[in-house]
């Protein structure tokens, strides 16, 4: 039994959690928005994770885990889907509050369509690699939805936040794959790695951030939409 994975989770969460009480960002006070934004995608990712473990696409090294299991996943893995998204969403909100003018909507839209093409290429060349194909397909559909339905709103902040989050993500995922706590079957991914991290992990993270931030903004803006609708009725 080891608490290694648990400590990685907690250390990842610690900084953003402490800074959540900063008066300007006041992230802790936005729990009504960030709780569903984190928990809904986390539920989907936990199911995805469970299926992939059963299929042998990846597995966990018991040497670095406690004995607890939920849905046949280490409970530290469940915690991972709370701690990491919280940190990523905190980065997004800090960027939005402290630097609202950062980024260009036009550049973000162009970058988004480039990523769509990358996803199409990944599906074409790695259609028989389950992790690569599934991640690319879901990311492609999600990006197209954001680029059309939301017309690229807040995408620049998403992409910049993702870029910032890649630094701690590389450290965390680097530890998970180097120790290794998480072991991948490379016959189910492209085999392309940055260090010890499968390249798919970076897009897996972006997909979660897109879902999470869309839900976060939906719940944040919902009261404003209701107020606008009520104002029209009163008028």
C-alpha cells in the first residue's frame, strides 16, 4: 500500500484551493457554477476510464496505490478527476478576471479549426487505436460545436488556459507515467510520447476543459439570461 498517487492529487489541488479565496477572483464563492462544471464531465470520464481499464487500454500499478477501489478504479483516480479539473478551471477563471482582454477570438477560431483537422488526421491514421480514435473523435465533435454553436466565445481563454495548464499537467502526468502509476498499452494509442506521456493525454485534457468550461459558463450566464428574458416580458 502506498499514498503516492493520493499525494500527487492533493499537492495538485493545494495551491489553487488556497488561492481560491483571493478577493478579486473569489473562485470559492462560485461553487454553484464550478461544482456541476467539474462533476458532470468527471462522471463521464470515470465511466470512460472504467471501460478502458476493463479493455486493458491502460492499467494501474498497485505498488503506488492504496487498496481502495470504486468501480474497479483506484479511489485516487476518482480523486484525480476532481483535483485536476479544479486546478484547470481555477487557471481559466484567474485568466478571465486578471486578463480579460488576453487572446484573439479570430486566432482562437483559426487554431480551433486547425485542431479539428489534426483530429481528422488522427482518426484517419489511427482509427484502429482505440484511445487515439475515441479521444480525437470526441474532441473533433466538441470543437466543431464550440466553433459553430458558441461562435468561438471564450475559446481564446480556453486555449490559453490549456497552454498554461500543460505545464503542471506535464509534471503530474510525467510522474504518473514515469514511476509508473499508470501503464498504457501502446497498441491502443499512437505510440507518440512527449517524454513518458502519450500525446493523446494532452488532448484528453483539452476535451475535459472544453466540456467543463462550457458547463461553467452556462451556469454562470443562466441568471443573466433569465433576467434578460424577464425584462423583455416586463417591457
